[in-house]
């Protein structure tokens, strides 16, 4: 899984019905590249998340026939981008 | 999923029967690399689209045995390439 | 799918039986990297082809248990490498 | 499979239920990029491990429906990062 | 499939039982990156091989539930690294 940051929602009036009613997010990886992912965890702009790719991304939606190759797997607590570590309270 | 721009159709007289009658598009990603995708959404040259890769690309066609690893998932509304955001009316 | 050019056949006396009697080709992508693909379309050195990767590559052979992750999907008509477009007669 | 080094655990209060109770690790590859993997082998910070990606990563957990695309496959004995070889006693 | 050169075996005392008794090899690609693959063809250090990735790598072992994403598919006869061609006797 990779670590990315949420940019915002993605609006597509004309999209494949296989995506069903899933919510789409634009994410940015650490190199600045943009990606589109299905979100089921309610992440918001600015959140650091980890994303699941490949066939596992389909299973991450309730229906494995959903047309996604990238799904948000979880929101990372207190991520420090510079150190690549979590600044958790001890 | 990745964000790409439609260049145009791809004509292949001699192609694998497993692609069936699906329409092919040449797409360009943000780094300038070219890709070939199956299109089921009727996208046109200049459109910004997001594409689904891997096994999900096969499910995006009505028949999951279609021979594709990249399928157009939807046309993005009002994409601003420079900002990487959508300029939607508010 | 990606666009590559056929370099030539690949001879491997000692190869996995799961490849069956499929013909192998060495291909070169636009960055100069070499790849090995199964060919079922009879492509020849110098041809521009598009290739299917991942699980779809297995379906491209008649038997989905064939051991390939890259299969030639079709021969591109009149490809212009420099423009990234097809110079089709109008 | 790729060779990576364990940085530490990853804490996500809000994560997808499909990951079940699997333990997550942050790993660093040889280029310095960070990845998130499921760990079933009890690896610790500083260990060199090899990781399994794609659909095989799901099978590496006891339940193939687990939502992972990267799972630790084993801990490498006495890895020498500079030479890319193992300094095993003879 | 990609073309790589065998560096040597990989010893992991603590490894996932899903790899069963398969032999592991460290391989080096043309860019110098290291990879770990399952070997079923008896390749030796210095051999040039082509490797199968993704779900096909699992099928390359007798049991498709084996935990691998990279398996040696065959040993290439008389590979000339510089020309990217085979110097076969005519």
C-alpha cells in the first residue's frame, strides 16, 4: 500500500455505472503525482491516507465487481511527512 | 486510477479477437507517455478522463473476459491541468 | 495497454512448460527498455504493436492458465513514432 | 518480490474493516520510498524483508479477502545492503 | 515479462509457509535493481532469465496458491546484454 494525501473530491457527470455510488477522491503522492481513488472511509482534504491497489481495491468496496484499482484503506493518525513517521503521544 | 487526456482513436486492422468490438483510444498521461485504453463512455479527443487498470479494467467492459488492462472510467468535468483541480461553478 | 516495437523472437531451450507452445517476442518500449511477450498475432520485427499486461494477458491466449503477464493485442496500422499518431489515408 | 527495510508500525484508528486485525508496517525501499505492508511474520524495525505484492499478497494472509496489496513474505538473514548479497557463515 | 540476471540464492530462515519449499533467487534487472523470484527451472548465478509477474507467477508454481509475484519463466539462450539480442548460431 502507498501513502498519499487527499486533495479533494472528483466530480464526473459522465462516469461508468460499474463505479456505482462510490465517492471518488483526488489524491497526491509524495512525488506530486495525482491519483483517483474510491473512498469508503470518509477522508477529507488534507488527510494522510494509505491506499490499496490492484484486485484488493475491488474487495475494499462491499461489492468486488466495483470498477476500481485504488481504494482508501485507512486514515493515518498524526503523520509527519518530513520524517516519514508518526508523531504519536507516548 | 490515473488521470489522462484523450489523443484520439487507435486503428488496428489486425487485432486480437478477445478485444471484441470495443473501441480503442490513445491517451496521454501528465508525463507525456502514451497509453491505449478501451473506451465505453464515448470520450473524445481533448477530454480529460480517469482510467481503471488491472483486473478491474476487464470488469469495466460488459464481459470480464475482454482483453484489456486499461479502460476509461469516466470523463472529468472541467479539469484544470495546471492546478490539478476542478474549476466547478459554485 | 502500452505501445511497443517488435525486436525479434526469443529462443529459450529451457523454459517453463506452462508457456506451452506459445511464441515469444522481444519488444522495445519508447524508453528503450526491453520486454518479453507472448505473440498470437504473427507480428514481425519492426512492427508497432500494443500489448496487454496483467491477468488479461493470460486470457489473451486460448488457455487462461498460460504463464504470461504480457501478450501482443494487435498490430498498429501506420504508426508515426515521432508524433505519436497514426498517419492514416483520408 | 522486492527487498525493503522495516521502519516501524503504522497506527490508523480509522481503517477499513477488511484489513481485519492484521498488523501494518511502514517499509522503506532502496530508493527511500515508503510503503505500507501487512505483516504476519513478526518483523521488527531494522529488519530486511522481502515483500509479496498483487493478488498473492492477499493469499499471504490466512483469508484471501483481506485488503492488502503488499505483505511481508519473510525476513532475510544477514543482508548486506551495499553488496546486495547475504554475508552467510560458510 | 522482463529480462533479468541471476545473482544467487536467497536464504530466509523465517519465511511465510505459503512459499512452501520453493527455491528463491535474487535477480538483478538492467537498471541494477534487485528482485526476489521463485525458481522452478534450476537457474544458476550469471544466467539470463525472463521472469513472469503478477497472478501468472502463482500459476507458474504447481500450486496457484503459492505466495509469489515473480517466477522465473525460462533461461535465455546466449543473451548479449549490450545489443539486447541473442547471438544464436546460424
